[in-house]
C-alpha cells in the first residue's frame, strides 16, 4: 500500500469523534514523501481495524483503538494489569496519511485520508465484478470489451436514462443483453431464461454509477401491455436472487418471439 505523508500536522486540536482525522494539517516547509507499508502496521492489535483517531498503547507498545480499549477487558496480551496511554504522536502521523484506493489496479484514481478509506471503497465504482455468464472478474470499465470480444454479445446503445427502447426475444433461447447508457460507463444487463413453458425476465447492473435507478419491463400481447414490472436492478452476481417477470407462453407471438419494451429510469 503506497502512502503519502502530506504535511506536518498541528500539535493540538485532536478530534475525539470516531472516524475523524486526528488533527488538521498546517502549512509546512517540508515536501510530501512516499512510504510503502501494509496497513496492519497501524492496525488495532485486538480488532485489526486500521487506527484512525484516539490511539492508545500499553507499556510494551501494543496498539489499540479507543473502542476496544473501552469495551474489551483484555485487549492486550501483556500479563497482569494493563495500563494504557494515549499515543498522540502516532495520531498526528496517521492524520497525515493519504492512501490509494485498494481498487487502484482496476483504474480508481482516488486517494484520500486514511479514515475515509472504508466509506469510499464501499461505494467505489471500480471495485471488481464477476461476469454474469463466466468466471471473468474485472472493473466495470472492462466489461464492455469483455461482452463484445469474449461473449460476442451485441450491446444496445441507449442515448440517456428515461428513454424507452424495444426488444424482441426468442422464447426458446436464453439470452443476456447488455445495455449501455450514452457514452458513460453505466451498463445494465437484461436477462431472459427459460423456465419450463414460461420464461424469466429480469435486469441487473454491472456497476452502480447512479443512485435512484429503476428498470421497467413491459411485455406485450397483441398491441397491449400484458405484463409489467419495475424494480431496482441488482448486481450481476446477485441478479438471480432479485425480482423477475414471469412470462407465460400465451405471451409468445406467432413467430415464437416475445415483444418487450424497456426503460432504465433515473430520479
């Protein structure tokens, strides 16, 4: 893990709140330097989480976070009664660290204070995903080429969100159809699976680029809507456990196709 020591911090003004930086940096004549180390070097000896503020230690220099010190009776392996002391020097040092996202190898360019790492990586759009149809794992930006080159799937290009588009599916053929929104990396999949004489139709998303996105699917019989569903798309890996539209055989057209209309809505 490459870590940048940005600036020399103040010697006062520590923030006691959980997850907050220990001290605000101030202007310094020192230039930033790069260090390389694993994060377990600055992790709590009990819960193994990265230390971010209110760091304590025993007389033998075993480190512990404030939460474990206050809630665990034996947070240290030292024998006898364990005394703890605030390590303010380490707090100030950790408050200077700027770390790269663990998804940097998948293209994430972001660096941020160490205390913000978990919140970022929980929602990072560059986190690796597994393909819905094979064992390939990669960043969201890699799936367009993977779908086209490896699976030979045709990608439907939709100019923007909230634009309806039609799709005709063969009732006898299971398919996964990629849909890309405009020139962005936002990509969704429309799944059709056979299930006896009926079929299952449901959406998934390659990566969450936008909040408040829902997919509506309509199935027509003749010129009228016969079936309809709107849902929040699940990720590719969890799509099968999500909601789906059951399409019975009476919705099949005379040529064996199923006529659908889909809209990926935002807002």
